[in-house]
C-alpha cells in the first residue's frame, strides 16, 4: 500500500522573478524550499501519528520517502501492516488465565478473545487461535504506515502545513541566494 502527497507551490512567480537574473538561482531556490517543506511535513507526520496511534512514530518516519525535482516534490509512504505487539498491549507477561488487551488508536481498544503472546523464536508476537483446537493459529497485525498517514486526522493537517510553509520557505531560499548565503 502506498500513499503520495505532492507539493506544487502556487503564486511564487514574484519571488522567483527576484532571483531570475542569477544563473541557476531559480532552480536552487525551488529545490531548497520544496526539500525543506517536505522534511518538515515528514516530521509533522511522525508527530501527528504519535498523537493518534500507540505505535512508535519511527514506523511512519522510516516509511516516508521524499523526492524533489525542480518546483515539485513527492512524499510517499510505503509499508506493510505492522505486528500488533508494536502497539500498546497489556499485560506484557500474561499468565495462562489473563486476557490480552490491545490499544492501537488512542482511546479505543479492548480484549482480544482467544489471543496469547508467544515469546520464543522464530515466530514471536501476539497470536489468536482460529478454532477451539490448538492449531491453526494466526499472527495478529494492525494498521500500516500508509494507513496511518492517510487518515484524515493526520493527512489534512500535513497538507495544510505544506501549503502554508512552501511560500515561506521559498521566500527564505530566495533571500538567502540574494544575500549570498
């Protein structure tokens, strides 16, 4: 599963005209601005997913790939569903009689029937029995990184931040080129 967010700044002609007399300055300014905007959006994605989900923010930041070319940039998230044990699961060391409780989305969660924790290699994690018999069992997984980023509670603020930030970054990049920094 993949999700992509594109950045294409609008109303930037006046800013770019100010550095147009310098050879290669428009491309440098645009590249810097889009790159810095996407890096900020990547940090914001980690923060927002951490607020909504109990999974580590590093899952999202590792799944996001940035690509900048000229006046446009793309932020893509790719990844598989994450194992349930990466979310908030209690108890950590269950006895035979205790129930497994999991919370993936903050404020939501509950008991998973017929679930148990297996702690030895090769297959570690949270499993559930599919029937009343001992086998077969199935490893439980939760939401993927693209699924977390694509949720409206996460993606809408990221897009708003990108729209707000791109003009500021472009102005900053153009002024640093003009001052020779």
